[in-house]
C-alpha cells in the first residue's frame, strides 16, 4: 500500500506524457473533489501503481473548491482531449448529469470513484466505492455511541451541503438514530458543513462547542473535518468531555490517537479504489470484463470483485476501525 512521493510524482509525469507506454495504452483522468485534500493522494497512488503494472496513462486534476458545478469545466476539457476514461469523485448528485452524458456519447468510459451520483446513476457507466455506503452511516452512529455510552448530545460535521456520499451517510445516521432503540438516548442537535476546508471546518467545530455546551460527541465523516475537529479538541484539552470520531486517514489521525484526543475512527483503503478502478477500466476497454451486474473478475491483492446492482463495486466488505492497537499497521 506504500507509494512514495517519488514514485507518485514519476507515475504522474510518465502517465501524462505517455512516454513509457505502448502507443495503444489507454488514458485515465481522475477528477477529484478539490485540490489540497490529502485523501485523494492515496486514491491517486493506487491509480499510478496500477497503471505502471497494466500500462495506462494517468492524470489527476481537480477544482480549487468542492462546489456543485466546479468539476464541469474539467470534464469538458477531458471530452475535448478525447481521453478514454473519466473517473470522478462527484461534488453533486445531479449537477454533472448533462456533461457526463456528453462524455459517454463521445465514447468515454465514465466511472464515479469514491462517491456516486445518488439517484442519477444512469449518467455514469460504473461506480467504484470502498465499501457498501449503506453501512457507513449506521457504523458511524454505532462507533460514536460506543464512545459515549449511547447517551448524550451529538453533532455531525460534514463536507459540503451537496456532497452525495456525505448526504447518503447523514440520511442513514438520522434514520438509525430515529428508528433503532439502541440509540434512543442519543440526540442529534446539529449538522454543520465545513466544505472540506480546514479553516471552515475548524470554525464550525468551534461554533458547535460554543452553541452546545453539553455536546458529547462529534461525527465528522470527512477526512478534513475529523482532523480539524480533533485539533480543536486537542488544543482545548477536552478529549474527556467531547469524543471526536468519523472517517479519517491514519496518517493524519495517528498523533491524535497516540495522545488520546481520539479513541477510534473509521475508514477504508482509498488506495485500493484507484487500483480497482484502473483494472476495471482496462478490462472493460479490452473486452475481458463485461460491465454487467453479476460479472466477476480478479484484481491483484483484492481478490474476486463482483459487479453489484447499479454497476457498483466495493474494494472491501466492511469499514476498518482504527484505534491505538492497530493505528501503526497502516501507512496511508
């Protein structure tokens, strides 16, 4: 899973230039949610390493901000370039429909990677997700509940208001809290949005603490948000009063785990999403994989992958929970 910065940089340069690949090597462009988000470094590393193995050109691009329509010019640019594959972590479930249809009409394979067009799946060809996202919300509620004895006020610190993956998880969290008697004594008092920006996420966390003095836990299902929330709790020295959990990168959360600021959080392997997406794209383009529900294929180190309903694929069955016992086993 390790991808050094040197290898990453070399892979990006070689992938963009296409200098080391055969003339018939296919081209993949991955459009992230926004620049400056280290989460996408790991996904990109998976793409790069896979392209070294299978022979493809790869490039990562992203807008400066994760606004609903900010990715449209990047998609339009790839259509003009005539790339073979567009992979994207969508910033909106519906704002990209028309331009993605244009990409598909141009013969480009369109995949969502680490997020999907919830309710608008027909505008892409397939989706690569780390886990079944219907499990993410309930898992996050359960983890938060276990940290506070299943009682007290909690809040959610999310990314942007239109992020389809975040909104899917939040809806499931609300449903779990409302309908599972196990969580009857937990009360969701606020859902706020840090736009996947460290400064705004920090400000939103500060506001939560000010507005809800009895707050017992914050769930931040975003790597930027959980790091910002943990930093606020660490600086105030209130880890014994407010539990921070959510979805985070082990590399960013290790120090918070080590000093007790955060007891546990969850995620998956972003790296493996890039690997799976690259191998799937190659198989579809060369005809060795049929993009049909029920189709199975092999990916090195990931095993047998099954194409599920709505042409969705997962890299692993369950979320991984990170804590003091296992945090040093992960380097992404």
